[in-house]
């Protein structure tokens, strides 16, 4: 059910040490968004729930709707699996022919719990375990994902013109462990779904399975929080950077404070890229695709950071992405840079992991001065 498979590392460490609260919404509708600034790739948020990638609770036999109509969901079609990150690892997803661990029988009749994918209220699949939606089936594994997911690769304005995107999930098997929601295109965006008893309490006292501690990497650096970027704090040109020039933006003395602040963000992210693109590779490594990938990753990360920084501070005045205007064209460009190039970064990281090539940064000394 995946168009691409991305390798995600660091899945072998304990549950992250952070404060976690359980979110349940009385109408069983989870309005999904993506906070682009919460981490390198962004993390899911749910209107009405606190934080990013929030833990949510569902009860056996009830129908839950995940609404992905908000424009921030572009390139982030939601999926469901029995372990974190689903198809990216890969681990079993919720599919009609895949039984929950420890459950038997439903896989033989293709009636196991699976999401049902909709566009504009029309179901895109055939399978059903929900008579309130359509007749229950016992012979199909088509639950609409193969139509739903490819549409999230469309250009943003074309995706927006398709209308609303929703996913319905009815988990009708007796199951006590946790399941997970995740992004089918970007790895590293999982959240926990806890199975609740009739009183609304988690069936399992402990998280099982767990999300690894290294999995969730929120943005915490002050400069990143200000700029809307990720991991540029150690590259600020307000301190001497031996590997970077004194500034990447000239003539800043006459800028407004807003322009100066944005220039400082640009300086830091460009320095981050400059350092990242000085590369040492072993003469025995003959696959030049590795050198390409190692060079292109910081290049793409810089493009993503530039786009995120602009998205954070600029009002594009685009209420409807399908209407032609300069503001909409600019917002479409910025959002596409963020999600498309983040996806390409993960593809290249997967290539490097597969090749096992030893490529490291080398240090350059560049005459540098502290910004005045």
C-alpha cells in the first residue's frame, strides 16, 4: 500500500520521557493539521488536543473520523499501524487481511480492522467493516488507500481543488494494546492511539508497543523557535563561525527590524548549509550517488528552512489555494518546497543507509567576523 519505502533508524530505545496526556473528543472527529515548525519534518496536531503527535483514545466498535482537509495535511496522508511508523519500518498496518497481534480469524475473511478513505464524502474503496457506511464485506482488501495516497502527491493547488479528505476507522476486534497513526509519505510522524474500555480508561496500563525515545525531536533552540527553522542554532553568525563568511546578506544596515531578523535567520541557515556541504569521501567509495546525496541533503534542508522561515513571518493572503493570485502562488511554492524536499531528504538518507558509504564533513577555515 506504499508508493515508497523509507528507512527510519533509532527504533530500539525505550519510550520517550515526556509528559503525555490522553485526548478524547466527544464527537469522535479528529481534525488533523501539521505543525510545520514543531520539528524537522513537522508533527501532526489535532484541534481540541494538546501538543503535537498527541496520544488519542478510541473505543472498540465506535467509528472515528480523521479530517485531513486543512491545507497543512498536504503530503501527509494518515495511515494506521500496529507499531510506530507503519510502512516505513516496515511493520504491519491496519489492513483487512492483517489481524491484530494475538487475534485470529479476521485475516481469513478479510474483515480485520482497517481505515476507510474518503474524498468529498465518497468512499474510495470496497472493503467495509462498518454497516453504517456500506455493506460489510468478506472478500476485498481495497480500503481506498491506493486512490487516496497518490492524490497527496499532486501539485498543491490541484490537491486543494479535489475537496475534503477524511478517513474513518472502526476498530471492532477485542484488543488491549496500542496502535499508531503515522504519515504514509514522511517517516517520523507517529502518534499513539490507546484502546479504551467502556469507562474510557486505557485497557493497557503501560504503553505497548512504545515509541522510541529518540523518535520525537521537537524544536527547542531559541533561534529556531524565532525563525521557524530546525537545527540552525549552532550556526548563528552573531558568534564567530570559522567555516562561514561574516555574512551571507549584504547591506543590512538600512533594513527594518523585521528584515534584519529575517536576514539573521538566512545567515544562520546558510552557514549551516555551507558547513554541511564541505564533504570528505573515501577514494574507495566509487558510488558518486553517495556524494550527490550527502551534498544534496544539507542543500535541501536549507531550502526547507528558508521556506519555513518565510511561512512563519509572511502573510500570503491566500484564503483559497485554487484561486490564482500572487499570494497563493507564493504560498503554494513555499509549502511544496517544505514537504517535497523533506520527502526527498528521507529518500537520500535511505540511499546512504543502504549503500553504507562512509562520508563525513571536512572543516574549512574561512575568514569570518562577528556581525556588528
